[in-house]
DNA sequence: GTCTATACAAAGATAGAC
DNA sequence: GTCTATCTTTGTATAGAC
C-alpha cells in the first residue's frame, strides 16, 4: 500500500477517535512507521492532510450512495438499510464516530478548506436521503409526517448525534436502537 | 462578577465554539483580561477548569429540568417544549453547540475526569426525557412507536446532531425543523 | 489575586544530506 | 522518499515577587 494512503488511513483513524486538533504529524508518522518530516513530502501541511482525508471519505460515501441509487428495481426500505450500515458498524466497533461528525464538533477551530468539505459532506447526505424519502413517499412505501427534506435532516442528525452520545455513554447497540425507531417513524403508525 | 466565574464563562464559550483542545489558558486569560498564570490560582490545571465548566453546566441543566418536573398540573407537551428551548437558542445564536456535544466529539482526547462528567450529562438527559415520555404515554398524551427510553435517546441524539450539522451547513432554523418533526413523531399519525 | 519570568514539552514546518 | 537537525511558536505549568 502506498505511503500516502497509509498516512490518510492513520490521520482519519485519529480524527475519528480523538478529533482534528488531537491529530499531530508525529502521531500519524508513528502509526505509519516513518518520521514526522517525511509526511511533508506527501502532504505539505496539516490542513492539506486533513482536507485530503475528508475528500477521500466523501468520495467513498458518494460512490456507495450512487451505487445504491443505480440499482434497478431498488427496494427503498433496503436502500435506507444500506445507508444505516456504516453508522451501525462504527458504533459496534466502538471509540470511533463519523469523520465529519468529529470535525464538525470542532468547527470553529478548523481551517476554511476543511470547513467547506465538511459542509459538503452533510449536504451530500441530506440530498441523497431526501431523494430516497421522496421516492418512497410517492410510491406509498413511506408515510412521512413532514417534508422529505425534513426527515432527511432528522435521520442525518440523529445518526451523527447517536454515534457521539453512544461513545460517551458506552451504551450497547445504541445506534441500532435509534435506527430502529427512525424506521418506525417512516411507516406511519 | 467573580474571576472564577468569568473564567468558567470564557472557557465554556471557547469549548462550545472551537472544542476542548482548541481552548488554551492564554485564550481564556485574554478574554477575562488577566494573564495566563493567574488562572492557576483559580483552577490548578486545564483539566480542572474543564471539569468545573461541565459540572456547572450539568448543574444548571439539572436545576432547570427538575424545575419543570416539579410543576403541579404540568403540561407534558409544554415540558418537552421547554426542553427544546436551550437547543433552539444555541442554534439561533450560531457558531455554538452544546458543551457536552462538543466535548463528546473529542472524547478520545479527553482526560478521564472530563469523560465521566460528559457521560453523566447525557445519562441525566436520557433519564429526564424517559420520565416525561413515560408519563405522557400513560396519560395518553404521547403515542410512542417504541419504548420511552428509545424515544428519549432519539430526541437527545437528534438535538445534539442537529446542532453540529446546522453549524457546518449554516442552514437557517435547522434545529427548529428537527424539533418540529420529533414532536410529530410523538403524537401518532 | 495578579504579576513577570521561566521551565519544559509538543506542535507545525523548513533545510539539506542520503 | 526518507532521514537528521533545526527553527519558531504555542501550550501547560511552576517559582517567586508584589
């Protein structure tokens, strides 16, 4: 595996566990097994490393979500289930939250370039969820009590918040409980 | 106003805007108008300052929530409305999120004493919300699709997440939209 | 209770050899 | 592409005067 990718992996892992400000070049270098100044050859600044981490994360999610949408005869309930997947995995793994949830928590301390990427991540997800929910409502699969966009924001916020609260309270299967209740809220009473 | 209280105010403000790791003695001292080493007279370490900030925050919320519960002939819908209040205010103010939401985002980088306080904050809120929802369900005011505790966790997570997403996307009245939909989810279809 | 001065470590970043 | 060495700034904390 290329050094640049291993650096991205290490940086992402630290941010998801400890936050952006707690991620230092030295920590990242030690995880990869090289010395601190060698990082600069791959990423000139910490902000550049951070930005690259989010861009890769956004792209990974973007492809996964586009892949779900592209399926013919898609089951929209199943599509939503796929969406929950990565968040459930993060919670069961423990100690890690969504990369962008972590970054957004330190928003006021972030470089501008990173703030922009984080904002785009959330908008991406809201847009995708809104589309799924709107289709589902039209097909009669979902019975929405509010606007599709509103439900999309609730799902996104609840998952991000659930990961954060779950880690701090160490409650088992916390995100799963939240996801189950969110699903119930989409099928009427 | 006592210096110790002004230090707590300043530290809390920075944590809510930028996070715990971005909060330095020097920043706090400058906001209060004293020099960095003078803080030590009031709080021996950064961890002690941080812990004191959360303890005050927990106590403030604790008293407010107990006050709502203590009201005779309480309207449970109104009680929930009161609960949403501080989160709506934070969102409208902009740039700040819940103190404990911010800290929980950096959980892996926090001193043990602070982790404990953050966990207690969330448990406090879950317990209070569960009680309100359970009573409401018994009285027929709320029609819950899941367990009261489950709804409590959803409300807490959604509000914490909404503040974080709202700040990163700069969407107007974001938390209000989430709160409205959460309320709809408690009254059946 | 606040100050100046200072110790000490860690951080992001640069220069130049290999 | 990685290294050693170094610079500069910042951060937490201490010592001791006022």
